[in-house]
């Protein structure tokens, strides 16, 4: 949890009488402490007031060491201490536990376990040469555990927006939906639960979390592993999209690539959520062309990404700038340009019909375009 300086401390930092960089050091340590607590099951086990000795027995941890961790978590506001007992704070209850409004703990672990190790090895080259040499996704390769951590982090972040975004897309009951690069499955499952027949495409090693999420929800989500910039993948998608959803594969399983159907029917809705920032302009334009060609007449293309160059508040502006840097380091790219994206949408023969922003995610914008 971010360390909030007191009044006198803030004045000292503003007057440059104290080294403000120490706040970044505290923040980094706080991030890793939270990830450690999540990894050890501390937050989940603190479902009420518990003593360190009680928790240590349950979690098979050293009592004194656990107490040191709990005191650090209390200092930064993740837990509260009352005598010998500890409990989760309301902020932790709401944002870092499975029963809260949104559980961002997997996103914290994604940063500590995936992003930061990758960053240390690639950031210097990214700034020297303009690209990291290999993208984060190439670096993950076929490591299913690392992909699972990554997709769990993405799904965690998406949990803040999946309801509002689905609301913005309107009634999808009976619609054929294609989710490109949606490996975490949050949006696919949300739309499937609202009555859509969803096909989700991503790297084969990235599909595990989506398979689990779809199976847990008994949602009509069909998984296809492949490269959405490759011709053969789109040939398979034609058959998948046109087939009767009642005769397809079981929820969470990859469909038979030989399913029959008329590919010209197309999809009613195609999602490109947090995908464009991972591609250079030529690839992004090509992907939009392919998606537009796969739409049914009257079908919609929905693009969700971090478009804005700044935000409405200081914190939002900082967040957008750091995301832009993160995309450079991890992907050799940056936040996509909205004007360029609109030009590519127009060139693909689509007309923009809606644009939405979301209070919970400053800088994130949903663009919706329609095939005539």
C-alpha cells in the first residue's frame, strides 16, 4: 500500500529537505511484502482477528518471522494490529481478497514474479535501442506456470472493468463473439454469462487460466490457440464462428478446427482488449483489417486500450506515463495513438459509433466501430 507521509513530512519533501526517493524504496518494499503475504496465504487466512502464533501454526511458518512480516504489513496499512491480534484492513478486504470487490493480489504477484524480473534484464536495452530485444510474451515462451501468473494478473486487473465494459457493449444474448488475445478469460466469461457464444484466441500456453475460468462458470467459451496475425488461424476461426454453438466443444475446450459452417456469416462482436499496444503500427493496422473482414454485416469491433497521453488527475497522469514506459520495456512499444487507431478503423471499412471512458481506469478508453 502506498506510504502516505504526514503533514510535516510532506512539507519537508516539497521543500527538498528530505530525500523523496525514499518513498519509492518504501513502495517497492511494500509491494514485495504484499506479494509475499499473498504467496504465503496470509491475507486469505486473516479472515478475522488472529494471533501470529495461531497463523504460524496454520500456515506452517516461523512465528517470529511471521510477526515481523505482519508488523511491516501493519505499518503500511495492509493489516491492523490490536495487542497480539492482527486483522485485514478494509482496503485489503476490498481489493486484495477473493471475497472483495476486486482481488488485485494476482496483479501484484504478476509484477513481482514476472514484470520486475523481466524489467531488470531488458530495460536498459529497451531505452538504449528502442526495443528490449524480445517481448515479454516471447520471454515467457512455453512456460505455462509463468503464463498462468501473467494471465491471472491480467484477469485481476480486468476485474475492475469487466462489468462496466460489458454493460457498455449492451445486449449480447445470442451473439457470436470473438475475443482476440483475451487469454485471461475475464471478458469472455462475462459475455458468455450474458448469453453470448464466445471464441477466445491466444497463445496456446496462455489458455490455462481461461480454460479454468470458463469451466468454473460453465460458460460457453471455446478456446483456440494460435497467432491472430497468421492466415491459417483465421481460416480456423471462420469455421468456429459460423458453427452452431450448441454443437461445439465443451466449455473451456478447444473446438474442432474442421467444424463446418459458412465463414461468410462472420462474428457479431470482436474484442481487441489491451492488444494493440503490443504491436507496431503495421501489425496493428493489419489486425484491424483482419478483424473487420471477420465481422458479420452490422457486426461491431470493440477496442479497449490505454489511449490517453495523460489523465484527469495527478495520479492518473503518473499512471499513464508509467504504463507507457512499461510498454516500452516489455514490448518495445507504447500506449496506442487514438487518432492513428481511428484512421486504421476507417481504412478497414468500419465506422466509429461509440467511445467510452471509465472512472476506475483513467486513460483507458473503449472504442466501438460497426461494419455497415
